[in-house]
């Protein structure tokens, strides 16, 4: 009851804070602001009643619209927003053509089009403020492939430059820069000797302006302000000293097929990461893949949990397996919800903190499992040291959830719009990592000690290996080693947990064979296995309770049996965690002995009778022989 009320109170508080954060965004215009764009300053003059703020990296145009803001956007973004009712008004203000800007004070490379970039020996700058935006890449793809472009050749070009170490992201200092013409014009206006080249293969021109949910009333002549600032207007007017001649723009096509470009844009994230940056090769690289991988992961967890529950023999092992499945599913569900929200929301931050609830719960379940595998199903209260570790983890979790008050877990500068990407770690975070690592080591040690008499000693190698790999992975993630940092921490830890428990089951460290109970129950032998306290763990249907005195007597006489009565022998021997007992019924042997005795008695009587008969016959034969001899003698005397 108290925990539930506290959870609801925390949730309401988070939503309240999140609502406050959204409320502060009213009457705000979001523009891309940088050294090469003064559009935000012009809008601030034309709409003095609005506050102009800089666009945050990773925050989408549509998210700003949902928060009630007006936002600088491309026409290819504005048209779908208008069609689906996300915005009500679109104000196109200037054109942005993707060009190649060459600083002639630095390089004399001959550049006419996209294909010349690979032949140049200079660094090539890719000047989009967000490298995953599709607009620069789509323009390159249009020039290389035509109207039905697929981004493959464009990412191949940039990937080759990146492999050669000649691609500079988000910068204008390179001798050659892929950028928009208004950015190149700003560099030229700033004093650099920039030659603006419209690629000979072709490029794309985009309209940019303000996308709004309400009608905007601009003060003054905004077109004159834009021309004076160095922008090219939608009708083509511009400062001739800054831009190429109008005839040079014949290779620049105004985007006509917004549907195709937006469809292709869905693949920008994973194509750019894999084909250009050569990252995310073994993990999800965009939103669609994130959700697809989560679905596969959840199916795997559910299937494994069901399989392990079916195989587990001990009730406490089943509970631990079920708890593991619930933790992994809860963790990935929380992660899925988090990544559907804008990163700047307070709720998003608390969902991030919530990850550590599951991360701290998982080693506790493993500790419980290691402690309980040799305990009876009747259940026993957790050991004092296990309850102490649970209390420590609870305290660490409370410190993580209150991080906004002390910054001991994560060093966050919430005044920085990009705080979700630019943060450090505090003492609580390292304590959390140390806690679950130590608990994992303790659990593995307990499992090894309890399974030291197992017949398959080599089965301990894989659990130890997975434990070491998990700790190495966590260290690599904290240190932001690319192989670990670019992966999904939640799913990787979950997979390690599943693999660890599975190899423990396969190696015999965890008792999981449900056939044992059925085998014992249907066994014709009067046998059972009991724990150290004399409680039966496995027993046949015919097994009877043995008192402690009889058990101790049987143990002392083993391997000789203890005779309980004239027809029953009791055998008992010690095994890991308890004793094995079995009775042998010797009534049939006793009956056989009686039958043999009776047969022997009868044989003896028969033998005595035969001996007497033989004696009588011998006496008769002697008498007969004597008579015959006397008769013969008398006949001889008479003769």
C-alpha cells in the first residue's frame, strides 16, 4: 500500500514537472542558429513578441510543433505536417541549394561536381548541423543517381572519404565544404575567398521558412531583411555578389517529389552510421530497427523464461527465473517508452534513472538463486547478508532517483539544451557499477562452491567467461569504447543474463531437470533424497519417513546395511547437501532361505531312510548268504 501510493505520487510529480516544462515553450520560435545563418535574428526582428531559441540537436521539427512552438523547417517537412494537421500555416522565406564551397585561398583543386571530391587530396567538410538529416545527402544522391535516388551512391562517396580520413563533419574550416549556398554566401560575406560550385551532375534546392500552428503577423519588410542578410528568396532574388549567376542554378532542381524524399529519409540514420561512419555494424541504427530489435528481444525473453520454467525442478529456481524474465521485460519496456519521448522532458530523465532499478535488481535475483539452489522447497528466510545487499541497492536506487538534487550519480547541466548527450558520472554511478559487479562475482563464487562436486567440472568455464565478458563490457561502456558505447546497453546486459543462466543450466550448476521428480515418484525402489535437516527433496511413492536415530545408525554402518526388522534393510550415505536413503525388502530372500532349509531337511530324511534301507538289505543279504553256505555244507557232509 505505502509503496504503491509513493509510486503514484512520484509519477504524478514527474508528469506535473513535464507539463511545466512544456508550458514554458509557448510563444517560442525555434530556429537553426549558427555562424552561417542569421535567420533567427531576422525572425526576432519580424516577430518581436516571440522568443527565438536555438534548435537542439536530435529534437525533431514535429516534436517542437507538438510542444506548441513555431519552428524553422524545410518544405518537405512542412507539407506532410500541413496534410496531417500538425501545423496550420507555412511561410517559405528563402531557398537553400546544396553546393560545394571551395576556399581558393587554401586549395586550387579543380572541382566541378560530386565525382571530383574523391580525386581531390583535400579535406572535405560535411557542414550539416545534424549529420543524420537527409537533405545534404539526398542532394548528393540526386546528382549521382537521378530523381529515383536511393542514397547508396551518396553514402558510398562519403564512406570512401571517411575511410581515407578526409571527411570532416559539422565544420566549415575545411578547404572544400559540402553545404547550402546561403552558408557559403555567409562565409564569402565574412571575408573568405569562397567559390560556390553548383555540381555538374545536379543537386537539389529546398525551400525553408517557418512552420506554425497559428497565423503569424510579420512586422516590416521581411524580404528586404533576408536579402540584406545574404539569403536567396523563393523567387530567385539574391545578392549577385554572393551567389552564382541564375543560369548556373539550372542544375539545381527544386524538390518536387516530397513523398519520395521523405521515404528515402527513413534510411538515413542507419545508412550514414554504417556506410559512412562504419559504426552500429552489429546493433540497431535507427528508430525502426530499435523497435524491431526490441520486439525480437522481448520474444526471446518470453520464450526462454517459459522454457526455463518448464525445465526447472525446484520452486525457488522457478521463482528466480520468473523474476529474471519480469526484470528484463520491464527494463526493455521502460527503455522503449523513454525513446518515444523528447529527450528534454523531465519524464524522459526519470525514465532514464529508472533503468537502474532493474540493473540493481538483476544481480540480487542471481544472488538469491545462488543461495537457494541447495535449500528445500519449503522455503527459508533470506540470509542476513542478502538482506543487507538488498538494502544497499535500495539506497543506491534512491540516490539515483534524486540525482537532480545532488548530481552525485550523473553530472548534468540542465541549462544546457544538449544535456542528455553531454554529461559525466559521479560517485553514486560508480558505486552502482561496483555494487552489481561485486554481487555478480559473489553469486558466481557461490555457484562454483556449491557445484564443486558436480561431475562436469568443465561446465563452469562458460559461466565464468560470461561473467568476465559482462564486467569488461560494462567497463568499456563507461569509458565509451566505441564497440561497447555504440551498442544497446539494456539488451546486451539482458542477453548476457540469459546466456549466463542458460549455460549454468546446461552445465548442471542449476538444477533444472523436471524428470527427476517424476522418476523418483514412479520408481519401484523404496528410495529418497533428504536435506541436512531430514526433509525429503525427492522420494518414491513408496518411501516412508526415517527418524533421526535410524538415519544416523544407517550412516555409521554404511556400506553395511542397518537391519530394521527381519525383512527390511536400511542403507544411507551422505551426498552434497543431504543424504540418499533406500530400503531393501529381503522377505523374498528369507522365504527362499526357508524353502531351501525345508528342502535340505527333506533331503536329510530321505538320505537317512535310504541308509537304513541299505543297512537292512545288507543284513538280509548276509543272512541269505549264510543260509546258502550252511545248506551247501550240509549237502557236502551228507555226501
